[in-house]
C-alpha cells in the first residue's frame, strides 16, 4: 500500500476504492489492490466472527494472563494499546474462564472498566471501528475505584447505554457478572434446550393467566436437579430484566468446556 498512489480527485467516471475511499480502483473492480486482498482473506469468516466477543479494557494494570497458556485455546487476538488499555478478542465460550482467571489472580487489585460486546459484520453504516470509538468514549463514565463490567448483548447497544442501564442490565462488578455467567452454566447443564425455551416463553409472556398452573406442571416434568435449582433461585418471581439477562449470557457459557 505504501507504493500505491492515491486516487485522483473524485469523479463520477473514476471514483476511488469503495472500501477505503483513498486509493485507486483496480481495473474491473470496485476496490483497490490492498482492499481486494483484505476482502479475499475475510471471505468465509462470517461463521467464525459470529462466535467471537470483544473486550475493551481500561484498567489500572494490564491483566497478566492476556496471553497465558490457560486462555490461549479460546483467545483469537490481543492488542495492547498502552499500559492501561487493551483489546481482546475471545471465542464466546471462553469469556467465563477468562474473567474467572482475572478475578482469581488480580482480585480487588485491578480497577477500571471492561466493556464486553459481540462483533459486528461489515455491512453499511456503523462498523466495528465506530463501536470501538464509542467504547473509548465511555471510559470516562466511572472513576477507577473498582473493577466494573459493562455487558452489551448487541454491539449497537453501546450507542445508547442508558437504555440498558436504567433496566439494570448493563453495569456490574466483576464478581457479580461472573456470578451471572456461572448461573448460566448451571441453567444450561440442568435443563434441556426445549425446557429452557419453555421457561423463557412462560415467564416472559405478558399477562400469563395460568402461570401458577403451568409452572407447577413444568416442575413435575423436569428432573429433580433442575427442579431444585429453579426453586432455590425462585426464578418464577424474577423481574423480567433479570430473566432477559440470563438468557442473553447463555451463548457465552459452554457446558462442555466449563
């Protein structure tokens, strides 16, 4: 790219590269040579990208285990920006283990904000660069007096964080968020996928008139470990936001590796 000349001034018959808007298009292509090579390499990565999660951290001290052996199997990329900021790309199933390692070895010594959000495909309009810029902007939202986790189930939620915040679904202490992930593991282990869906539909259905009856029938059908779990959690009486949050973290827990 260093030896590639920039495109001439914009014109209708010879516009610049459609992707970078800087360099000259190749003949019979909408992209410059470099962008064409990038797009060729990213073709077919959609399935992989959908299973990744980004962590943007602004912390008092960089976690020592960013590249350690325990986490390497589910770590796809690490970028250390400076002595306080890092970008980590994980397979979703590795999020709980990574956070567990962080709290185990750093405990209350590490302070700051870690923002967690899934990846976003290229498409048109908002891109991952915009999401990361907004994450950096939110660094100033809190003092560096404890470790806070902000969890976005969609990357676009980062542009309107107050919508999740007022529902109590955004900001948590590190220990509280790990506890939520651990509940997700227990939930998935004790209930079949169809039972998980049935519980979600039952508890989130507006104005469910027969909830007491249907809940009793459900408890009578499932095995005793699942029944004991639901009764110990009093899940039937949870607020809707807490139920939504539990189901949002389920894709981030893996009962086969955790």
